[in-house]
């Protein structure tokens, strides 16, 4: 169990939330190549260490927010509304 601090609801059990993946920049639909779309949609780095992720508060405020989480220790450093 991980306790995640939702910026709107406060500390929540991770079962009340849904992780939506790493934050990454979406390519411009007008100019992006198929290779850029493939990379954006399917290829992830999966680093060991700190990553910025988007989470969804599904049992509380029903809003998205961003956290920094260590993928090795599950330590959470920061959260902010998206």
C-alpha cells in the first residue's frame, strides 16, 4: 500500500487512485511522423529512480494530478494538481 497526497483530497490510499503513467510531451499531430507517434504511445524508458507521473483520484475529487515517485522505493516527493 502506498499513501499518495492528492492536492485536493489530502492523503489517500493508492487503491483510491489510478496511476496513468509517466508525464511526457505529446507530439504535434500536424507534424509528427509515425515513428514519433510509436515512440510516444508504446515505448517507455522504465528508469530506476525518480519519475514524474500523472495519477487520477477516482474515489475522491475525480481529478488528475502529478507526483514525483521513486520507482525503486515508491517514495513520493511532490504532488500538484494537473
